[in-house]
C-alpha cells in the first residue's frame, strides 16, 4: 500500500511517542492545563491542513493525526516561562525553541523560520521581520501564565519578537494571548470582541458561516488570528470551537491551536479529549505541560 507523506510523518511521531506509560501525576496535571487546548487544536487540524475542509462534521482524531510545529513551539514557550517564571527578557527563549526544534526537523516548519531555527550561522538567528502566524501559534502559554492583561501583552511581545518582530507578527501574538487572558477571567464574549477590535483593529464582526465560503489558506497573522478568535466567539463549547476553527478550511493546525488555547481558557477541555491528546505526546512533552501547570498553580497560591 502506498504511503502518503502525511502517513510517514505520523508514523515517525508515533514511534517517538513509544509505548511507555506516562507518569500518572504528570497526566493528571497536564489534562488540566490550558495549553493543552492549543495542542488539541494542532493535532486535530494536522490532517486538514492544505485540504480546505469546509465542514464541522469530521472525526476529531484519525490514524494520521499528529502534533506539528505548533505544539513543539508551544512546549518551548511553556518551558521557557516555567523555567524563568519572572522573565524580563527573551534571551533564553531561542535556546528552548532550538532545543525542541532539533528533535523534530520535519515537523512542518515554515521556510524562513526553518532557517532561523536550524542554521549554524549566527547571522541567521536574528529576527527576520516576519508577520507569519508562527507567533500566534506558540503564544498560548503567555496568556495562561500572565497575572494581568498588561503582563499577557508583554510576554506575548517577548515570545514573538525573537523571530516575528514585524508589528503584525507581534500584534497577532498579543491578540491571541489577550483573548486567552480575558477568557480566563470569564469575560463576556462581547467584551472580549470589543477589546480585541479596539486594541488590535481586527474585524471580529463576522461569523464562521460568513467567512467559510471564500476563505483560503493564509499563514499571516492578519489573515488567520482574527479568524481563530471568531471561531471561539461563535462556539458554544470547547469541541465546537475546534470544529469551527478547522471548518474554515485555512491553515487548520495553526488556527486550531490558536482557537484551542482561547477555548480551553473559557470552557476547559473535556476529559476524554484531553486524555486522547496526551496519548499523542511523548513523555518529555507531557512533563513540560505538567510542570507548567504546576508552576501556574504555585504562582496562584502565592498571589492568594
């Protein structure tokens, strides 16, 4: 039987996962972590990227489902925050990104980001004025870590500008992080919409049904971050948010990751979906998600 590239890559990722049982303590922490929402969206969207799925009726998890670069960089940002805990600069973030990226060289990296991530030349490690949605896909940990809206915006900026230092690249990361922070506060959706529109200039007075017919693959922040937020705004629970995000038919794994982070903050993640998602992850990733959640819990106790 002829194997597709997607099947071969999915098999590689399953082999990396292995058959070992996850640490039960880590699983219990990870299943309650908000950043798992971004990972859910990435894994569910992984098989829909480039095929323009235009329906909400699909299996969430299929044989070729896998995590992609969105999850890998989400893990890197989470580990950076969990390690530094009070970051005032992003100097160490690239080392976490390269540490994780080096383990998955064929995870679907964008061309310029691949050079930034893997080049042996120091000159290639500078920010390259990108406004791609790579800044939005990896930012969810900033929204969950922040103790104030201002901190969410600052952490998002720090996480983006190491590579995506174009104003639109920074704005996209900040919009997603802000939406996550506000969703954590259970702010009414109309107020979240108003804040994002007024602060970032995105048009959120559209619906998924209006966007879907003409929407095409778009890797820019300005062409995918608003749509990811709208998928959340249109949703009624976590699963519907993921389905709406994928149904737009765009950069499905990345839009799914951005929507998933916001939806997890607002609704939480159903246990069956959370545990199924954890099954796709290798032990070292589950450990980072768990430790990130533990750090947040400890910070919250300190504040209280």
